[in-house]
């Protein structure tokens, strides 16, 4: 059958945003589905809304394309976009069956079920279940259920590798010290930690147990990618690659013995780094050049409130360890957290000044459906009545809850982002490694036209510089 997969991720970036850094990274969920569908004999194509000019362009493409079924992935922030895309498809090709999956349908199937444009909702993982549903669709005698629970693979080595041919572009590295060609890879699913802004939603999708591919499977895929793309750098997308020390030790040894020297980066936690400095050294020796660390806050009370399992002291010590091994720090943190005071935001600011990350990546707190903190917000009534695009977005300045002083939150967003020694240009590529104020001047001159927080940050930083 002819299957079209749709990536609707334009809420924060808009149409025609298929370039630069994160705007170029492939969606591994769709890429794995594509590989599974093709292995089952289907023709698969992609409609990536980031690469389209607008809704008329989308409509014209749907009219021109021959399709039997459509699969749409949906994050919570994608809800309106996914519904609009599905509605247009139904308007011009009412016979096409539309399947929707991903985090939001997995967590809130009842909400998605209310949208008549979706014929079937697939909860959880789909590489086994979606091809089976397509086989059922091909057999005219079988009816497709409205909601289906996806079958979970216990052994991830049985899952196909991502079909990168689904995407018509190469991924872009985040920073100038990661040279192209660049690729991203996923080795595991799930997270064993219990942060209340995330869990138990992730366990609803992936289950309670973290599953990880074997080291051999990952090394074999890297060998394939080297042959296909001659990649010079890469990223491992797992939520926390360092949570399994034995896996890391085996991987580092296999990576080096296989002759790989390409630098890479991934995610870790401050408490793990503090407890395992020798593992950090091992990863640095293998080629780890940057860690994305979720520091979240510089306030011990807020960290405890978030069930983060880390302290401010551990955040600072982890930064010291990473710098000792010359591993750059990508600092993730949130502002406007429920119950957070302005003084506690200042604690985050002072922590970041001490850490001096290579890159500061703030997020406005956004309620995450399925999480305990989301449930608490509903119970205590501190969620604002917002459209999904605004309520669930972490990168746009839109008040989402009652309580925070959002004028101060927004001010500190600008103030903290410039503490990094380098600023990502999400749409223009990594560019040259130049002083941050110069980078911001380039942003103001038009290198980024749609990503408001970075433009505002640039404006504020330049004003500060002029005052000096």
C-alpha cells in the first residue's frame, strides 16, 4: 500500500523552517515506522510540514499524491497542527484512512478520539502494530479499531534501524566543533527516574522498564552510517545514556576498538556525573565532547519539589567534573516553575553564572500531560485556560500557569541565555565560534526571523553591552 507519514512539528518554528540545527534533525519514530512499513512491502513517503510553504502548499501536495493511508505523529504541542493536517486530508481525499500516534495520543487517547478526522489512534510503540494495521486495512474484510494499544518489543535489537532515506536532507550539527556530516541515533527507550514534570507519562508510552539496544546493535548501525554518510560527528538521543554504567563501559570499549574517533554528545544527569567521574573520563576518552544536563533549577527546594533527585551542590560539582575532562556543557533548565519564587529564579541565575555553560538552553515551564505535576495543576487549578499550542510550548513566552511573575520570568530568560559562551542559531546552522554578543548582533540582522526568544535575548544583551 501507499503510505504517507506526516511530521507536523511547526508550532514553534512555522512553515519553511527545514534548515539549521534542531530544525534538521530527523524524527526517529517516523523513520523507524518507515523502515518497518517498507519491510512489509509498502511504499512510504514523508510530508514534513517544516519543508512546506503553507497550508495551501500542503493541500496541493495531498491532492497530487497517491495515498491509501496516512500516519501522523503527535506531540502535545502539535495537537492543533495535526488536527488541521488530518482535516485537510479528509476534505480532499475522504477515503484515506488516517492513523495517529505519538506521545499525546498515547497519554490522552480520549481527547484525540473526539476528533473525527482520525480513524485510528495507536497508543505506545508502533513498529509492530502499525504495519499489522496496514495489512488489516488492505484486507477489505477487516475493520480497524478506533483505539489500539501498540505492541512493545522487549528486545530492541528486533526493531529496524531508522530509515533515514525517508528524509531528504542531512542532519546539521549543533555547534562548530561538531563537523558535518552529522547523524543522530537512539539506543534506548524509557527513563528510570521520577521527575514529576515528566513521569509517569513516559512510562505510559514506554513501560516501567528501560530497554536499551545491545552495544553490538549500536556499533553495527554506526558502521552502516559511516559507510553510507562518512559522518564526522553524531548525537545519541537517549533520555540518559549514562544511567546504565555497564552498557557505557562496554560501548566505550567497542567504539574505540571498532576504530571510531568521531566526537559525539548526549544526555546525562548531575547526580550520575558526581557519582561516576571515572565513567565521565572513559566517555571523554572515547569521544564525548558535550553533555546535555538537565540542571532544571538552582534552588534545592524547587529541585525537591520537582522530584529531580539532584541538588544544587551536585549541579555545581557535575559541572566542575565535566570541565575537568574538557567536556562542554549544554545546560537545560526551566523558568516559571509552579511555586517558584523570584528569589529562587535568582538562585538558578547564580548557579548558571558559576557553571558558565558552553550553551544555556532555558525553557518556560509548560504543563506536560500525563505527568504528576500536570495532574497537580489540574487539581489545584493553576493551569491557565490556554490553547494547546500555547499551553504545551516550552520555547515561546506564553504564560501557562497562575503564580509566576511572568515579567520577571521573561527578564531572567533573557538574562540567563546570554551566560552561555555560545548561542545556538536554530535556523541558520552552527556558524563560526564567535563571541556571543557578536552572534546576537547577527541574529538581530535577520539570521533568525521567527524564533522570538533568541531575538529578544539578543536585543537585551546588546543593550547591556552598550551600557558597559
